C-alpha cells in the first residue's frame, strides 16, 4: 500500500468512527477519500475554476500567499443556481489539493440536528477531534441557506433558525481553526443568505458560478457524452448538434441538460430490451427529450430542484 492509499484509508477510518456515533453526521455527510475531478471534467466555468482551484495553493504551496504579503481566505462561498456546477468545482478543488472531500448536506444536517438536539455539544467536540486527526481535507458546506432549500420543502419557517445558525457557525469556525482543512460553502439563494456566514473569518471570498450559455452547457454535455461512451465501450452518439439543441431552450440548468442526455440513453436501453432496431443518438433524439422535459415541467412546481451537475 503506497502513501496515498494509506492516507485514503486513514481518512475513511477516522470519519467512519465519528459518523457511526452521531446520526446527524451519518445521514447528512459523505466522504470521498480520493476525489478524482480534474479541470477536463468540468465544462466551462473558466473564471470560477481559476479562482477555486487556485485556493488549493493554501494547502499545496502555503508560502505563495505570504510571498505576496497576504494570506489565503478562510473559506470560499460558491453562489449560483442549482445544477450550475458548484459541487463539481468543490470536488475539483479537493483533487487539486490532494485532499479528501467531506461533503455536508446542510439542509439535511439542519433537520437532523433538530431531531437530535441533545447531542450537539458532543458532536462539536467529536467534529473538532476528527478534523485534527484527518489528513488534508476539503470540507464542503452544501446549501448554506438551508431554510429555503428545496430538498427539505423550501421556506421552512418552522425551523429554529438561531440555534441552527449558531451550530453551523461553530462547525465552520472549527474548520478554519484546523490546519490541513480547506473550507468551501455554496448556496443557490445568495440574496437571503445570513450575513453571519460571509463575515471575515468564515466564507469570506465569494465566487460566482454562472455557466456561459450555451457554450459551457455544450462543453459539459460533451464531457458526459464521452464518459457514457467510455462506460459502454462503444460509440453511442452520432453527429449530434449540441449547440443547436441547447440554443433552443434556455431554461434548463447544466444539470438538467445532463439529465436529459441520460434520459435519451435510458430510452435507447428500453428500446433495445423490446428488440427494436436501435440507431445511435441523433440531434432529433435529444430534441424529443427536450420536449418531454418541457411538458413534464409544466405539470410540476416551479420551485422543484434542478438536476445536479456531477
């Protein structure tokens, strides 16, 4: 077992031992010991990529900031709509830094903390101890504006906002106080984000994640199409005019488009099960899926979560 593999196993073992003791962490957090998301796997988002991936220097080349008479930000906040690529960028940062990736689903964590409120003090102490023992790690606070998150119903005015904010602030502060930890947060609701999150010393550097339409969407689709063909071990797509298809319908997020592409692939799989003659995917196949997306979206609440760009 080489040094990297030992580090991955150490991160997993440390985190598993903590998560087993605290249901909120077990249900709302997930660890990727060895993320492998390179820039070539992120479609577009050039400006956001440059800033987010440069933050890795805080771990890989700590003297760089000092050489310019400054210091790295305590944490980054990624703002942008659901499905724009925030989580992918955070995983790319962890990859660049050679760090594990610990993702916290903040809306789910908020609910779990309400249900297990008596464990908060013990959880915070275990959190600090785990961070101190972990190898280099990127901690990702997904959707800090938890009380508006669609994942838990949106506009949850029944939640005790103050105590939850105190708890989340303490989680973030303990990340900042621990060496070998890079901290990243995200929100799709920046207009109503609580100011406490972006005060100096927390998520103080704001990075906008806003795909350029249609080029960044097309770049992401090409990446995911190539990954699908790699999984299949054969060519799946014909002469698809990605830009033409994307240009006809601006409403979907990047994540939605990727889901639509997989919708076409799944339809082809169903047809093959029915002994139909199957052709490779065409532009018309993608446009048919777009029409289906449009029709079904009209029947669903407008606030429903978008696809996830992963």
